[in-house]
C-alpha cells in the first residue's frame, strides 16, 4: 500500500514533453540552417566526432532526471503492513439541515455557516471517536460514512450546501432512518445523533423513526440555529445578484427558528435540546456530554509504518544528472572500433 503526500507536484511532469518538443524544434532548425550554407557530407567532414544519437540520449537522460526529481517532491510513501488498532470512543452522526431556510442570515454569517462552525469545532475536540455526516432537506443523503478520519469529515462538511439536495422541505424522518444504517450492530458502542437545524417545517413530521432509534440505543440531540425574529432567505440569481425568497403573494418570506419543535424531537429521542446561537457554549455543552459518555472499545484496520521513499527518487534524479554531465555529444571511439555494422573504408588511389 502506498500514499502520495503532495500529488499536485505531478502537474510539473507536463514540463518534460514541452522540453522534448523544444529540443526537436531546435534540432530541426539547426539542420535547416546548416543546409543553407553547405551540404551534409561537408558538415560530416568538418565535425566527424559529432553524434546525433548522443544528442537524443542526453535529452532523454535529462528528462528522466527531471521526472525522478518531480516524483520526489510528491513524496511517495510505502505502507509496510495492515494493523488492527483498538480504540475507545463513541459513534457520532451529525444530521445537517441544508434546506433553503438555513441560508437566512439572522445569525452571522448564516444559519448554515454557523451550523458548519459548530460541527467542525465539535469534531476538533473529539478523541478517537467515530463520526459520520448526513445532509437533508426534502431528501436525506449520506455525506460521509462513519469514520475515524476527522480531517475528511471536516473537508466534506465544508462542501455541504442546499444544491446537494434535489428537493426542498425537511425530511427529518428520512435523515434519522439514514442515520440508523451508520451504526455497526456488531460493535455495541455508545451512539449519538446530533440534528443541527432551525426547526423550520419540522412540525409536519411524525418523527416515527425516533422510536426505532431509541430502541437501538441511539440518543438524539438537537442543536438549534436561528432566531425567533427570523430573517429573509437570500437567493443568488443568474448574474450573481441577491434576491429574497417570496411567497405566492409576492411578499418576502421570513423564516423563524422553531425551538419548540427541536425540543420535542430531543425529548422523544431521550436526548437534549441545545441552543446553538452561542458557538462556544454549544461546543462546551457537547464536549462535556461526550466526555462523560462511557467509551466502548472498537477495532479499526489501517496501513501503518508508512515510510518516505522520496530519497530513492532524488538519488536516481541526481544519478541521471551526473550521467548527463559526463555524456559528451561526441561519438564513442571504442564503439566505433567494434565496427558493429561491418563498415569498410574505401580509399581512393
């Protein structure tokens, strides 16, 4: 198993064919210019030691040297073995509401951005706990399966937006049902589901999936973002301007956070409602909750002992550069003496 630490450096490999093409152009130009002054036989007499083959060989050697040095910059790493590591932690799934109402800016910078900040900082405070992410609006979609790779979780989280979901609405039941598939029944870890939302349109749901979640030992917590006063929903038009969502009467829609709905969800899920408008207080509450939770042991498999291999490529790159310096554009006399093609000199008397 291998890893590439900096794969973007591979883009520099495009320099090599450019160099080769430039060499061919210069080589063709030299030949054309020489023919304007004299014929090829006279040139051969004037420079009998000049080797066309050596010229091509040198550019190939330089290209190989560059290729190896560029690969060394990417720092390939080789994994020596697959290890099973035992960890202690809990399983956490975040269900993030990405409906249009989450674009409201009654909480700076917006409800959705505030929700992302909260989840990101919670992940930063996790130990060896596993985390998964679901996004939902009119439908629920898995954004990231449950994993111990917290860096990947934060990266995927930043890309969450309303355009990911094909239809608008609030499919909270579908989000909870999707979360049920995230947890591994073979590993009886403590299980937490955090629903981060403004509570808009949740009242129409019957929350039947929460009952199944409770049976499976999943505690459901809700984190509310938004204000009671609410705010309009900004929408970007095709030319990059900002308009606001309007109802059938042409009036601007004001979306308000429904804290009571989120409290009802949390109560049914044997959890707790948390006001997410104050980021640090929310982080402290969730961190304290997870810290007190009983940690269960689970196993993860990963390649370990990844070792840097860049030094090999640097070595080969330098070797080819040395060969290029020592390689002269002259015919090799000892090869000529071998007379591989049985050439005979015909002398004129």
